[in-house]
C-alpha cells in the first residue's frame, strides 16, 4: 500500500498549506505544486486498487489540475 501512503502524506501537506493560505500566508505556488504532484500518485493508487471509482476520481483530479494554470 505504498501508493496509499504517498497519497495520504501528500493530502496532509496540502491541508497544511491550505491552513497557511487561510492564515494570511501566501503558499499559492507551493499548494498548486502539491496538487499537481498528487495527480500521478492518485492515478497509481487507483491502478493498484483496480477500483473504477478510484480511477474516475483520479481522472477528475487530473482534469481539474490541468485547468489550474
């Protein structure tokens, strides 16, 4: 379950950055980089799980991340 651990760790970092952003800090570029890095990790997890819902969620995440320019 290395894929799951990577995704969960990345989500923790994203939540920390979101907290900083809401507290008046400006981690916008770092947050965006973490979100983009999450995409291939989520896709790997979805492949490892072999779950259609996970694959759909990873695909949606990729599409949303690509629109964050």
